[in-house]
C-alpha cells in the first residue's frame, strides 16, 4: 500500500496537475507530472471506465500502486504525478506495467540518481 502522505487524493490536485503538468506517453500508460512545494513525492492513479469493468480497473490500480511503491524511494522529492492507464493495459502483465512505469519515470527525469536505476 502506498503511504498516505504520498497519495494525491483531491480532485483539485488532479485538476491542477492535468492543467499545468508535462505529459509523457507510452503504449499503455501516460505520465503527467509537475513540481510541487511539498517535500514528499505524491502520486495519483487514474483508470477510466474505458479500461473495463470495476474488477479489472481495480486490479490495474493495485498493480500500478505496487510498482510506484517499489520505485518511491528512488524518486525525486517535490514532484506530483499522475499515471493514467489506457484501455490497452488490460492485456499487460505485472512485469510489463513495471517496465512501462520505469520507462516513463526515467524519460521524465524523475529519479534521484540515474546510475542506481540502470539495472531495472
């Protein structure tokens, strides 16, 4: 489970990031990120109704949450970001999601130290 201080919860926060953030796309995910004044890195996950029924949406959210928890200690502080799932993500396994999240975070230069993350 992602710690409470690292979660985006309010609609207002999501709207601000969508409006002012930079966007990076991959095949199954999009990353929208923006700098923040708060010390913690905060993460939001968005999975729309287009992805599937509630069971599959919740499964995808759980998988993305676990992947972000895994990378959390290596992420820069003062960042807010949202991972948006595309409908094609339903055919992905956990390892594929992990690789895509790593690719997006790396492309967005959101890791503290690049050399620690080359092996993933």
